[in-house]
């Protein structure tokens, strides 16, 4: 059985968003909140907005890449924020 991949969206203190992908959401959130992630360490605190679990690693990475694109950012703003 393949490991679950989670695409997640964080809202930062400066109102920017961070999109990432991980197999361990709790551990990754702790890394963000403790300042161990470059982008978010100067934008604390961060809030988890949503997450989507995938059984297919490739599809998870494709969805993360989409959310980081222009149309994906528009989708994020309309549907999640």
C-alpha cells in the first residue's frame, strides 16, 4: 500500500498563503510553527486552512503544482479563503 500524501494550505500572519505537500501533516505543521521552514518562519503564526489527502503521490504533487499556478491561486482564493 502506498503512503498517503497530503496537500495543505496555510494562511500566514502577513495574509500570504503557503501550499505544501507532505506524508506527515502533524510533523510538517510543527516544523512551520517552530520556524524551521524558510518561507513561513518570518510570517508566523500560520493557520491551517485546508488539506486534501491523496493515495497517489504523483497526483498529490500535480495538485500542489496546480495550486501554485496562476489559475490555482485564483481557485484557492475563491474556494478556500
